[in-house]
C-alpha cells in the first residue's frame, strides 16, 4: 500500500510531502558528521513546515524545491530580525526593481522570471510575508553579478535555474550570517 493510499488520498498533503522528502534525504543526513549538523538538517524541514499552507501553492514537480524555499525564507526573515532590519514597503521594492532595470537589466529579468515562477507562493502569503519575500528576491538579484544572472537566465532547464537561484539565496543568507558575526 502506498503512503498516499494510507491517507485515503490520491495525492499526499504538502506536510506529508515534506516528511517524504525528509526520508528521501535520510542518507544525506546519515553522512553528516556532527550532531549539530544533523540538528540543522532537521531544522530546515521544520522551518519549511511553518509555511506549509503557502508552499503548497508553490508546489513544484520536485518537492525539495519549495521546501528549500520555505527554509530559506524563514532563515532570511530570522537573519533580518537579528540584524534589526525590516521588510521593505511596496515603494521601496519598486525602487529596487527600477534600480535593477537601470544598473543590472539581466538581474531584473531574473527577478521577473523568478516572481513569475514563484507566483503561487507570492500571491498566497499574507502581505507582510510577501514584502519580506520580495525583499529576499530583490536583495538576491541586487547581489548577483550580471554574468551570474546571464548564466541563470541562459540555462535551458527550469530545474537548473531553480537550483542555481536557490543556491544564490543560500549565498545571500550566508552573507547576512557573516555580517551578524562581524557585529557580535
């Protein structure tokens, strides 16, 4: 009997997809060398569960993608709070996008492609979270070199674009963490 049939559904809920995906990555977790690394691994999936309602609207054929997006989003909001930074107003977001258009047209194109691809998520989150999410995306695009933006846009496979963009978000989060370390 399949997992979905046990639940009396043909398609598992997104919360169940998170657990299935956690199990799919269990070999990766086993290879992590420290208890702290394994706890961090579990936290990634727990943080994604905080946004289950929203992430189910962003569901992709590969469930790890929205799970990573949810975990990254949670980390980004947490890092901004540690840094005493806030979400951006709609006007500020529009100003950042206008700057991208003038200074980094390829990064602006990547921003719009990403917003289009993440439309289900963008329009399902409540307004405050949408402003945080848009700030995360604009900040990431601001930090990208035009060469990196071009490489991301030129990728034929949409999955490659998603994985590379998520990697860019991870880099962005790491920069925020590094800034926090400098100030502490």
